[in-house]
C-alpha cells in the first residue's frame, strides 16, 4: 500500500549512504531515560484519538496481525521495510522506552540511537507537539504487549546502510512544512496541524526531488506514487475538480462524496484515520485545504471533441460501464459512484482514470452503511483502443478535459 511513499525518499537514502564519512560525524545520538511518566485517563483517550489521526496503524499493524505489533511489509524497489512492533512489550516492542525516547523517534527519527529511515514519516511528525506525542505514548503503553520480534528490513546495498540517514536528516529535515493555502482562522490553524503534522498528507501529495526530499515550492500539488497518483489537493486543484468544503468533509468522514470515492493509497487513509476524526477536526481539515477564502468550485467545462471518436467511446461505455455507473454517468447509490463530474475523470492527467479501468478496485468498506461492490478490472477484456476511446468519452463528456488520450497511453500502463 505504502510502496510509493517509500520509493520516493530512497534516492535520499542513496545520497546519504554514499557520504559515509560525513555521516559518521552526524548529529549526536542520544537515548534519554526520562522521568517517571504517569498518564491520566484523559491523556490515554486523547492519545487513542491522535494515534488514529496520525494513522500509525497503517504501517504498524500487519494484515491480520495484532494491533501495533508491526510486521507490515512496505515494499519498494530498493527492498522491503517493515513497520516495527510498537506495543509495550519489553523485549520486542517499546516497553522499555521513556516518553523522551518516544519523542526523539517521532521528532528526530532517532530510535534510541538508531537512525530511522523516513519510511517512518518523522519528517511530518516532527511538527507534533510534545503534549501530543506524550498522549500517543500514553495510549500505546495501554495496548496489549505482543511478543513478536521485529522483522529486519530487507534492503539492497547501499540503502541498507542505516547510518547514512544522519546526513539526510541534517540536510533535509525541516521544522515546518510550507502551506498550499492561505488562512489565519482557528480552523485553518488546527487544519494545518491535522494535515501537516498528524495526517502527514504531504508525504504522499507533495512531489519529491531526486534526493527524496519534499519539494518546498510545490506543497500538496500532487505526486506520482505507485500505481495510483496522489492528486493535486491545493485550493486551485481541488476547486478545479469541483470540490467544496462540505463535499471534502463527506469524503473524509465516509470515503465517498459526489466527486467520487477514495481508492488506491487514499483508501486506508480514510478507512483507518480520517473517518474517526470528530466533526470539528474534519471541518478544520477542509478549511485548511481550501484556505480561509475558498475558491469557487468549477463547473465541468464544455469540450469540443471529434464526434465519431466520442460515439465509439460511448458504445463501449453503454456496453460495459453504464450498468453500474448509469446511462448519464449519474452513478447508483450503494452500487457505484457517478462518472459525471467525478474528480478522477476531471483530472488533466488521465493516469488514475486509466489505472482504475485497467486494474479495477477491490471491494472496499466505507463508513456507516455505505458500501460498494468491487469495480471490475478491464485490462484483459478491453483493448488499448477501446480503453482510450472510453477515456476520451468520459473526459470530454463529464470531465471537462480534452479527448487527447491515445492507445499508447493505455499500453504504457499495462
Ligand atoms: C508510512 C508508514 C508509517 C507510519 C504512518 C508510521 N510509522 Fe512508525 N515506523 C515505520 C517504519 C517502516 C519503521 C521502521 C523504520 C526503520 O527501520 O528505520 C517505523 C519505526 C517506528 C518506531 C521505532 C521503533 C523501533 O523499535 O525502532 C517508532 C517508535 C514508531 N515507528 C512509532 C510510530 C508512531 C507512534 C506512529 C504514529 C504517530 C507511526 N510510527 C507511524 C513506518 C511508519
Ligand atoms: C460492477 C459495477 C461496475 C462496473 C461494471 C464498472 N464500475 Fe467503475 N466503479 C464501480 C465502483 C463500485 C466504484 C467505486 C469503488 C470503490 O471506491 O470502492 C467504481 C469506480 C470507478 C472509477 C474511480 C472513480 C472513483 O471515484 O472511485 C472509475 C474511473 C470508474 N469506476 C470507471 C469505470 C468505467 C470506465 C467502467 C467501464 C469500463 C466501469 N467503471 C465499470 C463499479 C463499477
Ligand atoms: C499514503 C499516501 C497518501 C496519504 C498519506 C494521503 N493521501 Fe490523499 N490521496 C492519495 C492518493 C493515491 C489519492 C488518489 C486516489 C483517490 O482519489 O482516492 C488521494 C486522493 C485524495 C483526495 C481526493 C482528491 C480527488 O480529487 O479525487 C483528497 C481530498 C485527499 N487525497 C486528501 C488527503 C489529505 C487531507 C491527507 C492527509 C490527511 C491525505 N490525502 C493523505 C494518497 C495519500
């Protein structure tokens, strides 16, 4: 799931690992023992909420594994990372860690003297307040200790040289992330903290450069992840695809909005994290994304396109898609999302549209009673020509995008 997030900093690991000498004289490593820590029940309850808002489970709970016992494989072309056991088991987890140790891991990527890879998103968690990391620590100390040994990362040389990370940190670790929107209100401030620190949205939605660090000049402007691209979620990007604050709130709370459903790497974000945010926080997140003065949502533009090509695309649509997505792309409640005005169809880059058609989407559970069936994969039943005609029909009719997809675009994604 998190494959892409991991591959994107791997270049940085390379840089760091190559500079062995420099790295060796990196920052002082320290492991503090810390004073006795006596959490209050309020702190534990708050910690549980924050642990969800920060989506620790996405990487630290393996499929069918015990909560926070680690072992979730995070594959990348550079090798596989494994989320660690962060239950309070004294041998295998963090049972012997102090609150200071825990803070150093989240704030500095320093796990009791061991340099963490930024597969653990401390680049974002660095902005968490000490009170909040203490609350997360307090909560994690109450979960069931699980005696499961950590699985060693299986990384190729030179990425396996962990101490190279000290240099990466020295060069790239920043105290704050830039904002994509403007605002000052209390909601905007809270939303900024939810997005930049807890929700670590930038880790997927901000592009990275060759050394794997986030590009400061382009916050949240979209980034190639793995199979599914993380979309532009700047105010202009969102409004350009018809998003309003109210619809964003529905998307984060349920996972399905009039603009479509969460899929790919965004699905676990909603499923494990944002659906548990309270109303105030969901509102704050939407205010932060769109800014205090949100741009008006753009209607779908009329587009000129070749009539014969559209007719070809429409006949494929009627034959294989309309049964679920509706004759007029209106969708069907509890069956399939609308195509008319769908934000995936409205993206200028057809990547996610083509990937959704080629790969399909497995059955996903959404909040409340909302449920959808699986979206079938069409890679083996539709040709490159049919899929490009279909993509052009959808883009020109319901997406306000030009019909410029060619068969080679489809082929490249097979
Ligand atoms: C995107 C995936 C991801 C998320 C989200 C994530 N982690 Fe991690 N975490 C990792 C990986 C991978 C490692 C191991 C990194 C390494 O080997 O350097 C790790 C390591 C750690 C460690 C060090 C454990 C040890 O024994 O060295 C701690 C503590 C930790 N994470 C806590 C958390 C907490 C708390 C959260 C939520 C606030 C969180 N992580 C969220 C991926 C993640
Ligand atoms: C069996 C019903 C079904 C058929 C047939 C079907 N889809 Fe879907 N489609 C869905 C469902 C359900 C989703 C949402 C899945 C989810 O997010 O869990 C979806 C999602 C999508 C998405 C992603 C957008 C979003 O917001 O989730 C696109 C694009 C899409 N379908 C296009 C098509 C096209 C084009 C066809 C015809 C080639 C097609 N679908 C055929 C059920 C179907
Ligand atoms: C692990 C990677 C990852 C993280 C972390 C992540 N996203 Fe996403 N996000 C994606 C991907 C991939 C998509 C495209 C698929 C889709 O539309 O569901 C997406 C889509 C979205 C969309 C829908 C955009 C559209 O027009 O369809 C919104 C809104 C969004 N993300 C907001 C956020 C916010 C806010 C956060 C932080 C709380 C966040 N994301 C964290 C990967 C991620």
